[in-house]
């Protein structure tokens, strides 16, 4: 009989023996871990049977492979039997828990916003005085139009000329000499015949009324003051400010389209 046929028959016999041995080991395997000794005896018997039948024709290498296969087939049922039963899964624990957050209105900031007040830019003038101006942070797209002043025919025409002279001599920014420049304009126009002697701008009203014949007008809005009228601002504890109303603004030692923010003491003119 040729060798290939012998090896094929041998392999078939080994497979059948292996499956029968595995079935026998699975039937004899105990339900607990205490059956190790019995399993070893079964394994030794199977190994002895296979070795006895195949010793004359099987090599050592083949014998080693057969022994390992038999051990593997007998160990698997033992491991399956030795495994602990699976514990039931707690369905309640597997459920996800969700925490509901409070509902917030749409377009509502999550944090408190701090209102920022307008800042001011501080600088030192040519005279060494420390001043400050507001910093503009917003842009207004529309053009701001201020009302124009009207000419009152009742007041002295030389006051209109004084307003023109003051506007020609004024600067772009304040030099803290408002009353000084207004004195020069009034004296140059001839509406007064001498130079006022007071130093503080808040005292301009009393000196113009007492010494130069000026009258206080019934005007409380600086924009409603007629051209050439003198506006006096201040309080008893402040230096004050004085300016002349022009057609399109206010002028003293500087030009401005808006009046002073100080308290208005009164509007004065010579009739």
C-alpha cells in the first residue's frame, strides 16, 4: 500500500479518535472545578491508546502534535464548565440620566454686561493748565444741524460787529482766556468805551450791566440768543465762562458750534 494512502488513513483515524475523545471528556467533565484529577486520567488514557496504536508508524513530531491536539480538545470543555454564570444586567443602572438646565431667553447674554461710561482724554494746555475733553466712541451717521441764530433789530448793531471780530480772532481750542478775548472784541467794536476790570468770567454779567448799560434778555436757551448777545455761565464757586453768540455758533477765545455745558447765568445785550 503506498505511503500517501497510509498517511490519509492514519489522519482520518486520528480525527475520529480526537472527536470521540473530546466527546467523552465533555461527558465526563464535572460541573465544578473539583474534577481536575478525573480529566487528567481521561487524557492519559487517550494518549496511551493513540500511542499504542500508532507507535510503530508515527514519528515523534507527529506524536507531539497529536498529544497537544488531544489536550486542547479536553481542556476546552473544562474551561467552559468552569466559567461562572453571567450575572443579570441591571437595566435600571444602564439607563442614562439627564439633567435639565434652566431655559434662558433667546439673545440673552449669559453674563452681566457692565455699562462703560464715556472716558475723557487729559492733556496740558500751553499755559500749563491740565484739561480734559470727552472721548467720542460712537458715530452718528446723520449730520447734526444746529439752529442758526437770528438778528434782533432791537439790540445795538455794534454787538453783531463784535461777534464777527471775536470769531476772526478765536482759536480752534480753548486757551482759558474767554473773558479776555470777549473784552477785546467788545472794545474793538466800540460798543463799550473802556476795558472791563474784572478778571473772572462769572463777574462779567454784573460789570456789563452796572458799568456799560447792558440788559438781561428773557432768554434761557443759548441757541435762542440773538447774534451779538453775551452769554455768561458759572456759579458762585466757579471761575465761569463767557462767550458771544454768532450766526452759526458761539465764540470766545475759541470757536464752538455748541454752547458751554456750564450753568447759564443769563444772556445780556445792549439795546
